């Protein structure tokens, strides 16, 4: 039966194994280049804080606002909710958002709709929780990151761009917890350690595991697509 469903991942549209590794290497380089990497750091921070906000709402809390900073950090201001769930969700959520972006790039149809949905989600976040000028400016930049590619004529370019963004987000989600190892009492890991009495290193390693699992899931999608296309 042909894969015509708009939400069906198509093996023909997934990258080859070599292409995946080349794109992963390119994503690693871009995520480390000064200035060039900044919008992608903002994007990872946005998904991080958005995940905190969603976890807060799901656990019965209230989100006041989200702040994003030029250095790629961010804060989610909220009241109530389950602190452990909220604390875990930031780095874990960013990695899973990256995996979602990668999956969206493999859809048989609806590529432009995916970009439009992502751009609209950023704008909705801005309207709901953007308060200061700097955060609003950063969120507008991120919305443009998804909306401007809609001017591209070929879906192949859209897919490749979305895959690259997805891989950069996942790599940044993997790298960010490592910073916590040198921050002493700062960050989500230290907060979770105080709440649960479980050492911060446990939470950092948990986020590493989730990030690696998300990246491995993308690799399995590539492998399954190529293996499944052989008849």
C-alpha cells in the first residue's frame, strides 16, 4: 500500500547512512562556530524553557513568563507544579524536540505545514509568555528561522535544512548538561539534587542518556528506512 498519509514517515525521504553522518558532522561544526551557532543555541534554549513550561502546566502549575538571553541561556518563571518533573523536563525535552524535528523531516507530505506549525508555535509562545524586549526579539528571530525557509522552492532543501536544525538542537541538548558539571550549585541538576537528595551527577548522566537515545532513535529511523526500502 502506498505511504500517502501526511503523518507517515517515508523511507524514500530519509537520508542515507553516509549522508546522516555527514550532516551530523556538519551540525557539530556549525554548533561550535562563533556567531553562526548563536541562533541554534537560542533554539535549544527555547525548547528547553518551553519544555519546563509544558511540564509546569501538565503538573498543575502556572507559567508567568519565559526569558531568553543572548548567550543562549534562559529561564522559565512559574508557580506550582511538580518540581521534579519540571526540573527533568528542560534538557530531556530539548533532546526530544530535536528528535521530533528530525522525524518531521521524513514525512511524506506536509513539509511546509511542519515549518509553518513550528514557526507558529514560537509566535504563540511569544504571545503567551514573552514579556521583555530581548526575549521577544530572540523569539521573533527563531520564528523567522522556521518561516523564512518557506520561500524555498524545493522540498529537498526544506527537508535537509530541518534535519540539520534537528541535529544541532540534539547536539546542543547533549552538550548543555556537561556545563552543569562545572557550575557547582547552579542549574537544574543542582535544583533536583536539593529536592530529591540524589546527586547532581545522576541527573546530568540521565540527560546524557536521553540525548543519546534521541540521537540513536534518529539513526535507527535512517537504518530502518534504508533496510525497509529493499524488497
